C-alpha cells in the first residue's frame, strides 16, 4: 500500500495530522501540475488550497470500495 493511501486511511479514520502529512507529501507536485494548466501562481495556490479543503470536508463520504485507488491495485 502506498504512503498516500495509508495516510488517507489514517485521516479518514480521524487522524487529522495525517492530512498535514498528505499535504507535505503531495502539495508541491500538485501545485506544479495545477500551475501547468492555469499559468498563474496565485490562482494555482488558491486551487490547491481549495482542493485540500474539499478533501478535509468530504472525507466522511469517501469509501475505498468506490475509488479509483482500488482499481489500480
């Protein structure tokens, strides 16, 4: 199991520090990816922030059984 999946499982299990570790692990790469599309550093940072806010707010609804993550195992 990848570090990201394990951290996300910890996060949805109630460990909010795991989200911080996910941000540390994936934030920089996601920011570069987003910037490649929008070509505006401020906008890319806003989109990244909103992405992690949505992850935080919607974690309760996530199930691994319905995820692409399970399909790639």
